[in-house]
C-alpha cells in the first residue's frame, strides 16, 4: 500500500517539517527556551495527527482488501475508532 497519494498525510508531514526547521533556527539564534518548547509541542502534535491518519488509512485499506468496499456506516465507525485511538 502506498501512502504517497494521500495529500492530507503529506501536508501534515510537511507542516511538521516546517515546524522542525523553525526549531532548528530558533536554537541557532539562541531564542527563549519557552518559545522553542512551544514549537516542539507543535511538531509533536503534527506528527501525532499524521501517525493517526496513516494508521487509520492503513487499517481501512486492509479491511477493504478482506471485506470489499466499506459501507458509509463502516467508514463512520472506523472514524470513531480513529478518534478513540488518539487517547492511546
């Protein structure tokens, strides 16, 4: 399964990459530790959301391989499970 076509996933990872570049620049510029920590938290959040999207898409792909196309109700339930997984 390829995730390269998932534009939402790619955008989230590019956003995290941008935050990380900002952190590196802030450290090089000897910026305030609090501001750096806030940017680090933004990177962590972006990566967590990207990871959840990747895992959900992967599960959906394999479910469809086994069961065929998922119904609207099954997709909605999968989204509910993805929301629940945020708390793991």
